[in-house]
């Protein structure tokens, strides 16, 4: 039953659904309640209904397959579908229940009656047309055939009449047109309601049941006409603007009343030229027309042109109008130039005179009182013009008298617009809208005091003060005398009113000769002496103003207190200063507060700021602090530092509380090893001193280099933080450096330590004095230990007499220096190392090819930082200047390089020493015979040269011997050089990077030319390193010892004395 057409169920309000089952089911009736198994679905909208009955279409034996289901009680709008619910009530012949079904067709139900939404007249609210149309809009589409003249009605009033001409449209919108419209009145359209099946219907057949009437349209076929034309200005004009007012019989369309609808006309015998400038509607049927007269004389009028202007209904004007008022245009009409007052401008008189000045002689008969009026402004003044009389023979000047004047404000007179004053030629006075009229200030009100104010401070120590008195109006200056004022005082204060200075409404009153303390207030007396400009007197109750406090008590400082912690390293500190009374902030300067310093502390007062809400308590900032000491504050007697009354501070106040300020950062004053050079211990004490007590020193404050070479123990302070002691426990032999890092170390004021420091110490076994005979001597070696004991042993066979070079160093790392020997000449380059404890060989090798017999020079030192002294070998005579280093731990060659040019064959003398203080020994070489003594230092045993210089002058060619050690305990080894055979026994000491000798001395007498060989050794009876010098050829074998720092001679020892040998000795 699905359909797109709407239905409302027809006359019965019911619809039929056809339901077909797949097999016969029992007959459906109301009585067996089987109709309850049907329900509805609103497919769209809100349509509803109910099942009323069912009729079997093919009944047979109480069963049927087709049924007509009648549905009624329809309401709402939308599509409505009948459903079969899932049930076991409707049974087939076999007793099977019926399945649910909701896919059937639906009715489009519409039971709502249409209504009229709007009726709009397309001609507007007013028309003169013979045909009128309306647009009718329904709430829903309606059947076009039902919209007929029978369902419509024209509502007419007055004589307006018309008839239906056409009906057009479709859906919900239709246009209704009436023609043959005539008469005067209103016509409106009414839509009539239907009844039963007649009338306007929607598509479902619902009938329009509510009538509707649209707005009435006024029908007007009466043409407009001009009622009159009037002039708006004086009837006599010369040139310039002139205005007309024109009125019509009915409301006009203002857009049609324009320049083309109006015209100006002039006297045919005259010569007036003019033009319309403006047309302004002043009502629905009245207009002001502005014109401009450019030249000529005669009459000027305004007329309307037939057919141009139209009324609001569109009817055209049917007749002109030339009977209106006209202007008389003349060349020189009279004007009133100005009006002036006769007496004083400010007055309280009841009768006032004015002078009027005309441009031409006037006809006195026309210049009368009724031609003028009074004008009031700035208040309200009334009065009457009673007479006007000429005051000159020509009648160009007139006196105007105004009587019965009352009120207050400005009063003047002016001619009444439209007056009939004329000159003696009959020309009417031209109204002058810009007329200047001088006014009287009419005043009948007595003056009052509106304010009394203090000029200046309300608190002062002055003997003269001023008050400012303001009146309600300007006062007569002559009436302002001291006698019009009085004083109210408190305390023991006295004074007088001495001077009143004139003003406009505000006046300055001076009170002087003030003496004592208290308050003074000015009183304006109501004794009638003070009058306004009009002569009205100030009388009545006196008026008293605010009081000024007079105080001559000098302020004092009550207290000065530090703000915050009084022990500080801050660059600024603050004091709180409290005065006995409020101070004048403009006089408080930082220079008024003088800091008091002790010690080396200095600074200056930076700011002086009143605390919030107070003028007696100040915060004083003293800053730019430098040095150390205390700072207090003094406020001296000061004539410029005043309280709010102007009294200066007359006594000095010194604060008793101070800040303890230290702006000086602590520094290290001393950092030293208490035992200096310690060849035997692996732990040694240190002393660290500061310029003042410090905190924050911990073992972590120290760095030991090389890394891992030692640790800090037993750190403690001796005297509250100025001096600190600690021990350094070494984990290896050799030099190490202890460095203090300043980070985190401060004095007790919080100032950070500004410098660090370092100390070096050499943790090495004591170096014995080792001696061996030179070429020609027996192969014996003598060892003199630090404690003076002697050991002699023979490292090579008895047949060898080529000399032995020697050195000492802890090769095996047992903490005792071992003895290194090498063949000096005449044999293969054999190297041997003997234990310093057992004197048994622990290492034996050939440094170079066994075919080389030029000898070797030996040295010892830890050049790779492994804790073992390495064996250093330099080639002897007649070979390239070859240097090799052999590891003390395993004897493997770890360095090999040429110290000088390859063609040099004078031999290389070797030693080791930590020249740059990094904890790793450098290889030091000295050139042999044939040179002036070229010395080099190679970084850490590498062939990178970090020192290179000539130890002696160019006249020397014997070559040099070298040794190295930290002689002064500064962590850097010095280089010691001595001359070989053929030169003076001059020993030179070179420090750091200097190429000039730091010290020098003669190891033997200057007459001796055998040269010397040097070594750095230790002796138990000396506190520091010792320089040992052995003689070259020409003396009995001896060793001379010198202090390592001062080079002072210590003693001389003969070695291997059982042999009378003068071939020189080698030392190590």
C-alpha cells in the first residue's frame, strides 16, 4: 500500500492494508484478540493510528490467507507502515506460529489542515493603480483548483471598489489580482474558510478552516495641489540667501519635489537673477526651499510646475501656484551693526540701557520696543524692553531701555526676527544672525566661600604662611583687606593677617609674624567688607579653613641598626635609621649618612630610601665595599637634612652596631713539603697555609699527578682553618705533584679562594755515590751509600782496563737504587745492572753492535712512568750520536734516536730528569769531544726536543758531561753540566727554560785542566740533593761534594785509593 500521495483517510478517517500470509491461518477478529498482533512503524513524521477490524478475503473452513486490515483513529503527518509482530497466537492449520513482518507498504498520512501564512500586497500600502495584486502563502501546498474566487473576498472601505481579475500560482504560493480599482478608501484581501469537502484543500484533502485577512491598501486617485508659498526671511532683501516655505494639500513623494518640479519667478519689470540651492522636507507635505539671489532688484517668488511633483500615491500635481508671498529685492537694505552696554558690565541694577547702531538712518516710527527682545544666557535673567529712543540727529543710534531686571546671568537685547523696522527709504531691516550684542552680567546673589586651601606644606617651621581662598565669583579687589579675615590658633602660637593678593576668584592671604608652636587656620569673616563685582556683600557665618601646623622642634636620630646578618662578604650592607619625627624626603640624601670604617674596609653610601608607608624610618645602603673590617653608620648634624616642618637635624648620632665585612678573598700563603726532598719514604707530610681561616678543604680538593701516583691522608687544620697539614702516600717512585684546586674553598665570610697551588716531591730511592776508574784503571766500582757505607765490586774481568761509566737508579723497582755500569772504551758496548741490595747482576746486554768498541755513557731514570728506572745509553767516540733507552722492567729497548747530526762522532753523555715537572723524566744529552757543549732535553724519552742550548762559550770544544735533579724542590729538575778534559773544572746549573746558567762554580782548582764529571746523589748528612764531582785525568781519584741549592763545598773523598791512579774517574 506504499504510496507517495497523501491521505487523511477520506470521509471515514480510515485506511485499508492488505495482508497476505504464505498459508492459511485462522480468521482474525477483534473477539479472538488476534488483531493485537499488529503494530505500526512511523517511517517518517509523527503519524499514528490504530487497528479497528480485519476482513478475510478468501475464508475457507475458518482459515484464510488474505485479510483486509482496517486502520483508523489517524492523526499527525508522515508515512505509516503496518507490521506483523512475532507471535505464536496467529496459527496456521498445522498449528505453526506466524513470523514477524515489517517490510510492507506504508500510507502517507496527513490529517493537518492547511493555514494561510501571509498575505502581502504587491502594490504597497498606498497606491493609485487601477490593478492591485496580492501574494498569498499557505502553510503547505494546496490543490490549485480549490483556490477560486469563491474562497476569496475583497474587503473594501470608503468609495474604493474593484473586482477579481486572475488567480495564478501553484503549490503553497498564489498571486491574486483585482482590477477596475477606483474610488477612495481601502481594499484588502480575505481568504475564506472551507466547510465539509468545499473550500481550499491541501493535497491530502484537508480543508482550510481558518479565515485570514491581509493588510488594507489605501487607494488614492485625488491629485495634489499647492496650498501656499511663504517667505521665511525679511521681505526685503538685497542679495544672498532667501528661503521659501511651500505647502501641498497632501503628503508628497519627497524625491519628486526637486529642482525640476519647482521654479523661481521674478517681476517682469525687475532684474533679479537667482537660483534654487536646497529643497528640504519639513513635513510630509511641507518643504523649505533655499535660494541664492545673485543680482538685480524687483520681486522674487516661488511656483510649482504642473505634472512634476507627485503625492505619495503617485498622483501628479495638477496646477501651479503663483499667488504666494514674494521677496522685495533691493540693493542696500539697512542692517543693525552691533548693540553695546552703557554702564559697567557687572551690575545688580534693575534698569539697564543698551546702545543700538544701524548702518543707515532709520525711520524712528519703526524702531520701537516691540521690535526687540531680551536674551539671557549663563543663568536666567528676565526683563522687558520698555522704550527705544534715537540719540543722534540722523537716527542711526538708539538707546534701548530694559526694566524690571531680575535673576542672575548674562543679559543682552536683539531685534526680533521678522520685525518691521525700516530705513527712511522704506527698506526693511535685514535680520543679521551674526549680530554682536554686548551683555550685562546681572548679579543679585551674594558671594560665598567655596574653598580655603593651604599653599605649601601643612607642616612647617616658617614664620610666614599663605592660604588660598576661593569665592563663588570674582570679588571686588578693593574689598579684599586684612580686616575681612581672622585667625584661629592653638598652642601658644600667635600671628596676623598681613596681605591679601588679588586674583579672579582665588586669592592669596598671607599670615606672618608667627611665633610659638601650634596650629593656625584662616577665617573669612562675614562682616560685609567683602563684595563681588556687582556690589553684593559676603555676610553671615564666618568660614574657617584647614589648619597649618607650626613646629620648630629639631628632629633627632633615635636608632641605627644593621639589617640582616652582620658578618658578610657582600658588596653592599643596609642600615635602618629611625628619626624622632617625619622627615622631608626631598632633603634626605645618601651623603647625609656617613659610613664609619675600620681595618682596610672602604666604601660609600649609595642610597637612602624611606620604608613603605613611613617618612621617619629609612633604609640606608652602603656599597662598593672593598677590603676587610667593620662598617657602622653616623648621621652628623646637618642643616640641609630637615623634618617636614623644615627643622634641620642639630645633633650627631653614631650607631653602635656594625657589620663585620670581608671583601678580600683568601689566598694561599705557603704550600710546602715539611721534609722537602725525601728519597726514602713513600709518605711525607705537607703544610698548607692561607691568608685567613678557610673552610671546604677536603681530600677531594687536591689533585695528584701523575694520576694514581698517590693519595691524601690525615688532612687536618691546626689553628681554626689558617694552616692545614696532610700526608701524601705515594704509590710509586719518582716525582709527583700535589695541586690544590680552589673550587669550593672559602673563608668564613664566604669569599672564594682565588688561587690554587702545587708542590712537587720526589719519592725515589736514595741515590748512592758511584765511582769507577777511567781508561787504564782496574775494572773496579766503588759505591758510597747515603749513610756513608762503602761497597767495592768488579763488574768486568780483570784484564779489562778501558774504564767504566756508571749510573744509579731503581731498575727493579724494589725501592733501592741499583748500579748501572757500561764499557767506557776498547770493548764491545756491554751494559750490566747490579742489585743495590745484593750487588748481584740483574741485567746484562749489549747496547749496540758488538763490533762497536768506542764505549758507552750510561744514565738511569723512569722515562715512561711505569715505576721502574730505565737504562739510558749514549754512544761513545767514533760513532753516530745514538741514544737508546732500555726498559727497567724487562730490558727491552723502548727508545732509539740520534741526539745530534748524524756526522757528529764525539760521543753522547746522558742523564735523566723531570725538566718540565710533569712527573715523567726527560732524557738529557750533552755533546762529547769536539763541541762547545750542546745540551738537549727530549720529552719523556721521545725525540721531541723541549730544551736545546749551549752550556759554554764558543771557545770550548771539549764537550760536556751532564746530570739532572730537582735541586731546589720546585718540582722541576735542573740540568747540571761540567766540562771534559782540556778545560776548567767549571760546573754550571741551568734552571727551567733558561739558557743562561742559573749558578756556576769550580769543582776543582782553576789550575786543573783535566775537567770533571758530575752526578746528583743523596747523603744522609745533607737535607737535599748533593752535586758530586769526580776529577778528570791528572789528579788522584777523588769526589768533591757540593750543596745542591747553594753550591757550597761540603767535602772531598778519595776513592779506590789503594791504587795510585790519575786517569780520572766516572761518577754516577
